[in-house]
């Protein structure tokens, strides 16, 4: 049984160690075998809460597959076969796990693919920034699903928060350190998620960056980052803004 997996094995004193290592490596390999398969995303064919996950995998250059829920039964099936820890999607199958909770999934992917800074201090900064971004993302995401009578008030609040709470922070951070990336000297999830919410905000108010010249150059720079540029190309797995007529179908998936 050829089990030599990594050079380490040769260093071990006794056959016992080797055997143990072998077993371990086989298990690891089987898991890795499982690991090598592409992540599979379980959600509906739209942005919703899965879009930040698609952005992070794309930015990391990781190919992924998607299973779209088209009807209520598709969600029920996932629930029945115990695939959803909290009976909710998004769910991502990767590395032998069925990950749920958007932020938990984003943390795992960002850590695995080195999008989380070089040390604990950078990680703390990144976490503060992306949690703020998730809060704005929630406002931008929900707007498309709101009933008409709630849109006007929600729109005013959403744009106010973008222009007067969140974007000023990221404009100042980039201006003060003058570096290409929000944190450190390499792309992190903070850059990916900031570009995502900038493009979402511009869909609702095209000149939302008018007062933010540094964010305008950031947007151009990160949009040209090879893996992100590819994701912004037509035909990628990036989902379009939800169309009003699609909303009932999505809501029926979860609430009928
Ligand atoms: N903390 C769809 C479009 C826009 C915004 C939200 C939902 C929450 C996480 C069934 N999942 C409408 O509300 C559908 C979550 C996950 C969790 C779900 C149920 C949602 C939506 C689908 N709802 O961050 O992952 O709310 O599975 O029984 O709760 S997404």
C-alpha cells in the first residue's frame, strides 16, 4: 500500500509512527479529496445573503458550483436531510462541511484563502470594517425586497447612512494611510466587501461617491484586481440586482 504522502513520513522513528501518520494522512487526504471538490453554494438564483460569499470566493480565485432553490420543496428537502443547522440558507458545502450563517461562511473562506490580514491586529481592523459594511449591505440588500409604501423612507435612511456614516470612514482610512488596500499591503475581505457595497449603493444612487474622491480611485483600482475584474465581467457567477417582479417568487420560497 503506497502511502507516502508527504516527505514528513520518512522522518519517523518507528513503523508505528509511520503507520499512524499514514492513517492520518489518508484521512486528511480523504478529507482533502473531499476538500479538493469545488465549494457548492445552496441558495436561490439571486444575490440575497449569498452574494458576499460569491464575491469572496471569486476574489480568492476559487471556482464554485451553485444549487438553486426554485420552489419551497427544495428548501424543505434541505431541511429534511439535516443540511441546514438553523433551517436557513445560505448554506455552503466545502471541505466536508455544510456551513451556514453568512458571516461564519465568510470568516471561514477569508481565513482559508488568506483574505484576513497578516496578524491579529489587522484581523481586528478588518472585522470592524466588514461588520460595518455588513450593516450597510443589509440596508442596500433589503431595499429591493420592500413593499412600495416603505421604499421612500428606507431609501432616504439607506443613502444617509452610506454618505454620512460608512463611506466617510473608509474615505478617511484610505486617505490617511495612502496605501492601495484598506488594511495592510495585500487584498483582504475588507477591500472585496467595500467594493461590493459601493457598487450596490451606486445602483440606487449613481453619484453616491461624488463627495468621496479617494473611494472613487479605490473602486477603479480594486475593480481591476485580476480575480475581481473577471467576476465583474458579464457571464460571471455574480448575480444581478433583483427585479421587482422576481420578489414574490423569492418570498414564497421562504414565507408561503
Ligand atoms: N443570520 C432574501 C433576500 C434578501 C434578504 C434576505 C433566510 C440569516 C445568515 C427561512 N435566511 C427572506 O428573508 C429570505 C436567513 C439567514 C442568517 C431563510 C427561515 C432571506 C433574504 C433566507 N429564511 O446570515 O445566514 O435569513 O432561510 O425559516 O428563516 S435569505
